[in-house]
């Protein structure tokens, strides 16, 4: 099933790279994101809205699903393609953040490499979660415009949670450190302050985020079995 998923992912990635306007738009929005975590949701947004909702609107989803390929493999392939662009947007934004932080005179101290490893383990899986959420929403939408509306609203999730942590910092205690998006925001704050960021909790947050992404991906794959996804309701 993995080989079939990789074939679908390659097809979706190549098709998305051909649409240079959408690709440049995604990268520009990712680089200009007010909150770094928003870039994970913006980087793959155009790909996610086209990969199911767009193909459904163009009536090209049915020929794909008629192939002897499990629907789960199709969903995973599309998810891998969206995740690729989400990761690209997030990594570009993190690199820009690191350059600005270094130019501002910030330093990570002697535990810098361990801190960077912890940040990577805790934050990068958020792109997988964002891609899974966007793919699930795209299966609900009937066209690109509808998908664009809902996916644009999804971007406000990390923005809203980030603002809550800014205005209500005491709310970040306890279990919030293990919650996706909130936990990643706290990882970034530790990076900025140079505080200790143990690898174990960061890796646990990343694993939990990736596991949640797989659950959402399973829900998206199940929706591909429904007739209204292909023929419309």
C-alpha cells in the first residue's frame, strides 16, 4: 500500500509544482505568517483544497478512485503531498525565525543543539496534523471556493491559540504543554528564551501530534468510500 501511496503523492506533488502561482502564494504567505505555527497550515493549503475538492469539482476524482487502489492508500498519498508543502512552509519560516533571532543577538547557550533537536521533534509533526485536517476538510467541500473558505478559517486556529497564550500566559500550565498547537507554541517560547527544553517531552508531544494526524487521516480515508464524495450529494 505504501508504494501506491507514494505514487499518488508523487502525482499530486508534481501537479502542484506545475501551478506556480499557487506555489508562490503559499510560500509568500508562509514566510509572512505572524505566528510561526501558522505557516504549517498555510504552506499546504492550496494543495489541500485542490487535491480533493478541486478534483471533485473537475470530476477527475472518479477516474482516480476507479483504479484498483485502496481508498486509504489514495488518502495517504494525497496527505503525503500536502504534508510536503506544509513542512516546507514551516521549515522556511523556522529558518527565517532563527536568522532574525541570531541577528538580534540571541544565543541558545551550550545546550543549543539539544534545544534545536527538541524543537524540531516537537514542532515539525504539526505540519502532518495540519495536512490531515486540511485533507479532511477538503473531502467535505464540493468545490475549490468552498474549500478555500473553510481552510482559511482553519488558519485562525493557531492564531487564536497563540493570542490566548500571549494574553493569558498562566493558561499554558499543566496539560496544555501536551496539546497540539499549544505545546508547539510553548516549544517556540522556550527557544526564544533559551530555557531548557528536554528532548523527551518534546518527542512525546511530536508523537502525540503525529498520532492525532493519523487518526484524522483515517477519517478522511473513510470519507472517500462515500458516494457523495464522488457523485455529489
